[in-house]
């Protein structure tokens, strides 16, 4: 079978990339191993200058241009990592770059792309609209189109990730790779199959955007919705990538949003590294199906670390609630002096740290002489939360726990 990208293409890309992009480390992750039951190794692509693996494919494509093409300039479409990668390396090589982004792209991403010297064009409501405008600009201004994933040079550049991983950890049993349009997993599969024909290669998509899964299974599950993994929220798998994934990838699995959130939180709290939602997809798949990988050596790629700090803060708080280290209690009480103090003293004596108090009187479901008190506290763990609740009941409190799952 003749495939559009070969191991020789990946080898050539590696020579181009040597010294121009960071050879990121692949390191064992003992804490993640203890949590999942697998022997986990992590490739930290979030350490690249633009905090994403996209630099590899972008630079490989740019380096392939003829002098005439370089003089003309390039155009790319992206709402994030690909935009910054093209802009950064185009500036290094003295190539004029135009990046088309949807109108509602966060201003921080627009500013980061412009900071690398690119001309940013905001167009349309969606990535599809921006792609059409990029194609129009490419034709009207005679620019070279730098596709984010469906390009032979881009795919070959991404293949360098797997080559480095298997040099650093040659006995890996499985690779779990985030999948959007499929550029990274296609290149990695080409390299990995050449180096280790028996290795298991599993693509991971968010359940909200199963574009590659649809293509492989000839299904039409909807691709829509707000996802934490916006970097892999792609509605249409590539033509080249679909062919490569079909031929070389062992499986493609889907993961839900809560599991992606947990994976982002674990990378931050256990590995002390920042992973965007897409970058945590591999770990999410491992968390979702630990029995499949138990005892196996599994390689994960933190493909990017560009995530809004406010989202990170929200994820951490939500995970504390899921672990019941932040718990809410609802008290029904008499509305008289000293009642709040009694409750506060009792909680303090039980070692629960009060984070928030909301005192409610003017509700029809509250007695005319009563009040409802919602108290959010910090506990050590789930067992401590249960201990606090039992003690409140034993002390005669009219109290119920507010379940975060029903509250959200």
C-alpha cells in the first residue's frame, strides 16, 4: 500500500526541525501511573515556544517553500495554536503571513498571533467561514495555503513527535494521541509503525466532535457543542489524514467533557504542567478505560498548554467539588441572634473551613420566623465531609447536603 506520507518524509522533516524547534522531553509520570494503573510516560509539547506541537508541522511546511513562494507569502486559518505556530516561524524565516480567524476568537489569541508579526483577518462566525475566507485570500493574493492538518509536509513534521518518544522510551506498548483533523496522529502513526510495527496507536476525540470516528465507522454522529477541548473540535476529518488513520491507527475512542476536565486538573495538580483540553485528551482516555491499559507502558502527548487561566481556576474548583473537598450544607434554622454563631463554631470545631455563607429569609418555603442558611466549606476529603455531616445531624441541626451534580 502506498500512503501519502512515508517514514522517509518524517526523517526529512526531523532534519529540518533539528535545532529549530525544541526536542521536548518524554518523562515517566509516577503519580499518573499510580492513579491509572498503567506505566505512564508524557511527551511535553506544551514546552514549545508557542506552547503547542503545531510548530513542527508549520515549520516543515514553510521550509518546503520555493524562493518564489516565500516571497509571495502564506495564509493560514486557525483560531489558536496553528495560527501562532505559522506566525512565529514565518517571522523567523522572513515570510509574510496572513492568518484568518473567526470574528469571536478571544482577543488574547489574536494579540499573540499579531505579536509574531502576522496580519490577522477576522472573518465569519465559525472556523468554516474563516477557512473559506482564507482560501479566497490565497487565490486573490497568490499566497501559499498552510493547512492546519491535511498537508503532507505538516503531517510529516508532526510525525517527529512519535520518533522522539520512541527513541526516549522504546518499549512503549501504546500511544494515546489527541485527534482533531488528524494531522498529529497521522504523522505519529507513520513514524511509530516504522519503528515499532506492533505498537498500539489510539486516537482520542471529544465525544462532542467525533469527526474521525464518524469517518472510520461511516457514521454521522453530530459534531457540535461547547467543549473544553476546542483544539480538537473539528467537524470534518482531512482527506489525507483519514487515509493514514484508517491504514495505521489501531482505534479511535471518544471521551466526555467531565473526564477531560479531570485530566486537565490531574496534569496541573500531579504533574505541575499546564495542559489545554485537547492536550489532556490522551490522559482522559486512560482515565475513562483504565482496565484496557493496566500494567502497560502508555505514552501520552500534552499537545498544547494554551488555556485561559479563568478556565483553569474553574476546573480546579469543580474538581474539588467532585472530590467532596468543597461541600455545601443547607440549614433550616430559627431567625434569631446567635444561631449563625452556633453553626460556625460547630463547623470550626469539626475542622471544616467556611468558604461562603448565604443567609436567606424572604422565601415562601421558609417559615416566617425562620431562615435558610447555605454554607460552603472546605474539608480534607470525602470521608471528612461525611464525618462533618454526621456530626451536624447528631448535634440536632436541621441540615441537608447540597449535591453539586444536581446543583450544576
